[in-house]
C-alpha cells in the first residue's frame, strides 16, 4: 500500500468519532477505501469501442503509472496488451498486478498522484486484437464442437495469432474445413455479447471452459463472452460486437508438435 500513501483520503479525520463502535466503523471504512483504490476500473469492459478516456492517477513509481480506471487492456492469458498515450506520453506496455493495471511509459510522467490525465488507446492495434481474439473464440468453438478439441495454448497478436489444441489425428483437410466453417459463420454475422453469471451456474455449462488446463478465475461472478448461438466462454478479454467485423480468417500455417500440441497460425483480412 505504500504507493498510495499520498492519495488524498476521503476519510480525512476520525476526530468526530470517539467510541469503540465508531472506531470499528472507521477501521472498516479505511479498509474499504484501500480495497477500492487497489482496483483499476476496467473501462475496456464497459466501453470496448471507446478510444479516449480521463482518469485520476492513483500511483506513480518511476515510469509505471496506476489509474483509478483505464481503457488499456493489460497483457494476460496469451493476449497482447494495448498501447497508446497518457497525457501525450507513450504507453509501451500495460500489465496486470492483482486488480490493478500498470501502464509503463517510455518517459517520466509529467503528472503526479491525484492528477487527472487523458488517455488514448492505439485504436488500430486494439481493434485488430479484438478481432483476433473473437476469431480465436470462434475457431475454438468449432474445434470443440466438431472434434472435441481442447485448447492447450494461444497467442493473440496483432498480425498473426496462434492456437494450440489437442486432436487425435493431425488431419490437415479436417482443420482446413474447420477454418472454412468459421468463415461461413462470420458471414452469418452473429452478435457477440458479454455479461456476468454466478460462478456455480456458469460451471454447470459443460462447454464454458474450453481450455485444457486453466480453471476459470476464482471469483463469485464469471464474465461470459457469448457468440450468440455459437459459443460461450468464461473470459476477461475485449471482443468485437458482431462476427462480420472479423473479415476473413486465413489459415497461415499448421504445425504438428505432438498429440496435445497441434498448432495453427491464423491471420485476418483486410
Ligand atoms: Zn478469450
């Protein structure tokens, strides 16, 4: 919590509180305030198509900045992060630290804790990553429904993405058929929705977790990304609103790295 020491507390004084009960309330309020401040509000979940935002600086350590809210998607789960600017200074990396998002700048910040800053997301990169990520979910759902494949690894990048999966027989034409099916579904333009669901309820849906090993995060509410009528996954990513936005998925390369590690590289056009 040392990074927050200079944060202007809304609980400025306990001079009006004197009894034991009031002391307990005061301690609870301080704890609540600290836990709320320790979280970065995920604007990229609420407004995935926004490109600019304002936020208050919560902590500055060298070139690393934490804000009270952010549109920048942090690197994680095999998905590349957003870049952009904060008050005109380049953000070169965005990462997750518990519930906080850290923005790494390429120069010392020209602001301090408590300042309001203007953030801009590199939209070309972000939109590309959104399209790549939704494409990954679509492919994954087809591999799962047609061949009961589980995903063993993935790397969502701007130009070329990768998906690893287990498949008994490494059959090139079968896999090409799955990609063709994905493009057919893109043509039908299903909506992509996100919402929260109680964990117990979500885990009753067998198709929800298609990753071979990763368990969903240990949270009471799971965030669900649904391609309407096609796929549901527990996921914290940023996605497009409709499948048409994907364009066309191209199979770039297939690699056979063993039964549990068939590897597919794909790209998108345009
Ligand atoms: Zn995902």
